[in-house]
């Protein structure tokens, strides 16, 4: 579009309507069309990668991101890499591992919109959301919260928390309608 200076539409509806990212003109407005390509490519450590990502950007097929910028493209790549590395050596009994995995998945979820059914056909298989968010959450569910019944701790006067700091814990806990914590 515009002599390879802005992305093609991400979708073309049956009535001919072209669908673009909502921030299509954001970078161009900030930088100017004449500066956009060189600035975009420079945002990547490797110029070859920068030029490849520029071509991918122009293709309009970055439907995997709410906002298509060099930062979001790179962050998505980092998060997908971290998620895939983590599941290559799964440790589902480790709370720390699960917490880190879900942190990465949640960050990716913020960047990635829902796909259309057409995207599965267009890209020839499951979408990035299906493989790196939905499937990960299904295969490695979040661990349940470890809830302590504060009333029994107070009634027994025992250090059921195992920290030797029962008094500090009790001071920090507040009941909400007698059934929860704040």
C-alpha cells in the first residue's frame, strides 16, 4: 500500500471492505512515511531480521498483535520463545515454574487478539493464540491458591503458617464479610 510504505489490509471482506489494524497510521503519523522503513528496521538488533520483519509488517498478516510495532513484534517473539522453552522441559509440580509460565502466557495474552476462523485456514493450522495461550493454559493449569483458615490459627494459638511470624500475619489480614481476605 502506498508504494510499500504501509501494510496491506489484514482482511478483505466479501463485500470488498479492507480491514486494517486500528493503529495503522500511528507510526507513520509519529515518524513520517519517509522515515518509517529505516526507523522500523533499526529497531531490530540484526538488520536482516529488521528487513524481514518490515516485509512481514507490510504483508498485513500480523493479525497476531493488537498493535503492530517493532516492540510488540519483538516482545511477542521473546514471550513465545520463553513459553516454548519452558514447555520443552516441563515442571508442572513446581509452583515457581507454573507462576513464571503463566506470567509469560498472560503477557502474551495482552498482546494477542482473538483470531478468526479464517486465520486457521489462512495460516494452515492452529493459531499462535491456540498453541501458545489456550493450549498452555489447558495443559498446565494455574495451581490452586493456598488458603489458610486464619480462624483456626487464632483459635489454636499455633504457628500453622510455619514461619514463626503468626502475629505479623494476623495483623496484615482483614476479614471481608467474615469469609475472605483483603
